[in-house]
C-alpha cells in the first residue's frame, strides 16, 4: 500500500520514494496570505486621495467637492474589498484543509483584488474626461465582474468540487443557498460593464449599489 513514506525496492541498497499524496495546506496559512493581499489592496486605494493644490482661484471647499469622483470610487472599492474580506473569511472557515485546486482559485481571486486600486484610480481620473471615460468605467466594473466570477468559482469548488474537505458537512440545499448568494453580484456587474460606453456614471452607481447591498447583514456573511 503506497503512501508518501512508503518505498519500493529496486535492487540491493536502492530505493525510490512512492508518489506523494495530494498536497494539502492548512487554512490558516491560506487565510493569512489572503488577508495580507487584501489589506494591501485596500490600503493602496487611499493614495488617490490627495490634498488640493494651493494657490487656486477657487475655495478649498470647491476644490474638495471637485474631487468627488475620487471619493466615490474610493468608497465603492473600499467597501467592496472589505465585504470580499468578510465573505472570504466565512468561505475559508468552512474548510478543514485546502488542496492545490483551491489554492490556485484563491490566487486567481487575489489577482483580481490586487488590480482594483489601479482600476479605481483609472475610473476616478477619467470619469469626467471627454475621451476614455467609457473604457475606464468598463475596466472598473469589469474588474469587479472578474472578481465576482473568481469568488464564485472558488466558492463552488469548496462547496461542491471538494465537499470532502469541509470542516462541517452541509446539506446540498444549504450549499446551493450559499453559492447563489455569492453569485448575486454577477448580473449587476455585467450590466454595469455593458453600460460603461453609454453612461460611466450609471456604471459607478451600479457598482456602488452592489457594494451597499452586500454591506447589509442579510446579504453578507454566509
């Protein structure tokens, strides 16, 4: 019977290790690394909030109000990343261990989250520009859409693909309920991305509405 520690004799004094079992990683390491990436992404968002230049003909209040796209994009992205962090913790806490497939899907999710500061800065800079605003809005909502897809794929892998790794057994109905709630944001993010060339403001409003919805106790957690 083969195991990671079993050996097979090839001849006098010669041995070779049998194939190792599928790699498993503790959920503590997975969550610690994920928390670090998410925290850095959330922190980088604030770099776009700068002090208005002095010496302008307008008042400070006018200068601050004129930067509202920066504040709107920051709040939307920060709340969204915060909710992802909350739901990511709930998702990983269901596991007793993680295998290679879960680790790779988790990396894909973190990749999408790490790009959000760039997408947020792009949206804030181009929202009121005559050229490029539609593309900037499409990149912004598109990254939320990709993040939502990655989160849903990871959740599905945990709940159905690797159900044997769950710390506590869940009924099929409960697992479907959790997954459906996680996928709720896909449709509005897809609509926001489709509307980006037509109305970047509508795109930002939809992304903000999704963030506000998931901030509600009935929608967050899992």
